């Protein structure tokens, strides 16, 4: 296989937000709110794609019907102005295949598939899980490597092996192993997206394509500028933006990202609503700290 080591491949654009799922005050799905939030993320925050029903979208506590509805209503709201990547990963291959097929029918453009968590399969099982899901639809697949949540990493050898599958095109990388990621980028055509907001710039330096972000609910547009600066050769400008945005890139994870994103969106009057148990809504102190982190990054959350 020949590899193009020139411009970064970006099947899903540069900036992708793992969108939270808006709920009404009673905890039910807010479909209208999801449409308004998605449009805001695409048109104001300049996202190229949205992940729906990732962990950040509270996928562990939304039903299959809600996941399907979410794809359909967001597709209606954003048209072809951005791509929809459906989070379909579970620790049951058959169930993931079912979710993938439903997502394809509902109008998703791609799939995000996390490493099976909790049951800790060996790497042969991880590889088979990914290729079985990739075989199940015609959609491009982004693998999600997040050992601190899943309990196991996707080994370098496994990534090299599954990279030959025509539908496996990208990795959301939250492993924070610069050397392993460098090796996979050098030896495959996989597009890499930083799975940690603050790692975006260092990951770009080794050939990554962009970020699947959380703080990008608030600083997606600035993150686009950072990536454009780096790729345009303005490394100093990219570094300046990286340092400016660092307080929110890291601050959004002081507790579960979803909790703080929803607090921030609620403060801005954007659709978010409460979180579902076992998550708990942000405290006043946590919300005040989020305001301070945003302010330090040059972003004001309304009073």
C-alpha cells in the first residue's frame, strides 16, 4: 500500500464536536433543542462534523429510539452543511452492528466505534469487533481509542491490521501516546483526530487532521483558526491560539465534560437542559469556575 505523507487526510473535516444531547427540564429528549444546538455548532462555531450519541451525548443513558431520532432531526436541521458521525460503539459486537445499520438508515455520514469496554477482549477480539462493524454498512468508520475509559488500548499492531479495511478511515485518539500515534500515521492512511482538546496542536505536528472536541461547543471557530494557522505555516500564530485556549481546553474536563458543557450552554441560553443520572448537574461553584476558565480563554458566558 502506498501512503500519501503530504497534506493530512480529513474524511470528516478539521473540527468536529461531540455534541451533547439536549434534554427538556423533565429529562426527555429535546428534539427541537438538538436542531437549534446543531445549527449553532455548524453555523456559528464552524464545525465540519458533529458526533451524535458519543459518550459526551450521554449515549449510555439514551434509548435506541432517541439515538435514531437525534440523527434524523439533526440531519434535517443542518442539511449537507456538515457531516453527522453517529456514535454506535458498545461492548457487544452484534448490538453495535444493529446500531450502525440504524444510524445508516437514519442518515448518518459516518460511524464512531469505541473499543469494547469493561469486558476487556484480547486484541484479536478488538480487531474482529471493528472489522465486523465496518462490514455491516457502507459508512466510513472512525475508531475511538480511549484506554482510560475502555480499560484497554487499541494496540499499534491492531491499528495497522484494521487500517487495510476500506471502511475504516479514521481514529479519534485519546490514548496520548505520541510515539505510537506517529508510527500508525507513518505506516497507514488513517486520518487521526485528537480526542483531547489540548492535544490538538501537538497532534497536528505529527500529521493529525483535526480534533473531535468538547470545548469546541464554545471555541470551535477559534480552533478552526488554530488549525488553519498551523497548516498555513503560521506556527507562532497557532501556538498563540493554543495557549489562549488552553484554560477552556483543559477546564472543560474539571468534571465530566458533558456536565460543564451543559452548564455553559444553559448559561448562554442555548439548548442543553439537565444531565441524566448517574451524571449530576454542575454546582454553582463548578459553573463559576467554568466562567473563569472561559474568560481566561477569551470567551464570555452570559451572566
